[in-house]
C-alpha cells in the first residue's frame, strides 16, 4: 500500500493509534495492567513508535494508561476505592445533567428515554446482563446529551472511561441488574415529570447504590 494511503507518522498516525488503543481498552480487549509495548503496537497499527508514544501520552492524560518508571506503559488499574471516588464525582455532575435535562428535554427525547427504559426491562427479563449494561450506558449518555451541559458532559466522558471494568463486573453480578433497573426507571420517570429536583435525587440515589455495590 502506498505510504500516502496509510499514514505511518505525524498527527494523523497518532490519532489513528489513539483511537484504536482507546477503543481496545474501553471494549475490554486490553486488560487492566496489560503491558503496552511500543514496538509491538507500532507494528500492529502500521505507525511509528513515535506515533504510539504520543498516543500513550494522551491516554495517560485521560486516565486510561499509566507509565511505570523503567518499565514502560500499561493499561491503568483502577482500584475499588478510586472507582468509588470517581463515582462520587459522577454523582454531582450526573445529578446536574439530569436536573438540566428535566427542564430542557423535548417530547421526542422523552419518548426516546421511555423506549430505552422498556428495552432495559426486556433485557433484565430475558436475563441478558451485557445488553442491559450497554443500554444502561446509553441511557446515561442520552441524559447527559439532553442536558445541554457540555462542560459536565466532557468531564463525565473522561470519568466514565476509567470505570469500564467495574461497570461490566457490576452488570454481571447476580441480582444487580434488577436493582439497578428500578433506579434507572425512577430517573426516567422524574425526567418525564419534568421535575429537576426529583431527577437529580434519583441519579444520586442510583449512584449511591453503585458505590455500595462497588464496596460489597
């Protein structure tokens, strides 16, 4: 393939490596504490080591990668206590977004939230925790989007990326989807009622439950 058809260096190559690495971490293809060897990644993605190194620096700033002195880079391990601290921060920001969404949401957007709630109920009834986890993630993303609070959304995207492993572990825990479903339906109902205070309280109650589950 001609060099111009596949950028091997420069900003374009760095962005390619950054996107591929980020997706691999978020999708669980690269496990926590897995070493990230620059030579191997450069060969895998068809870019230079410099491009990989620049991508790893960006991922370190996003909290997804950590550099160990004299040992290179690895996928960052997020402890339970750190996951709790991140969720406490999420509580303030997600509560704000839910309150904003309750005021700003359109009828069409309310219908979308209602449909998501129904899909979540079906996933739980059918015993599909992975599908439920994906819908859970989608619901939170939609509420953030409908809030129109871009600053909170950007902060939350970074925080949530660090919690992927814990999110999937909770989704697979017996009984957790059933408990979580009630909390999410309460969030949807409060937003449908266009009650910002109730929406914020519902989010805080849900994330308090998440914290308790993380600590169990």
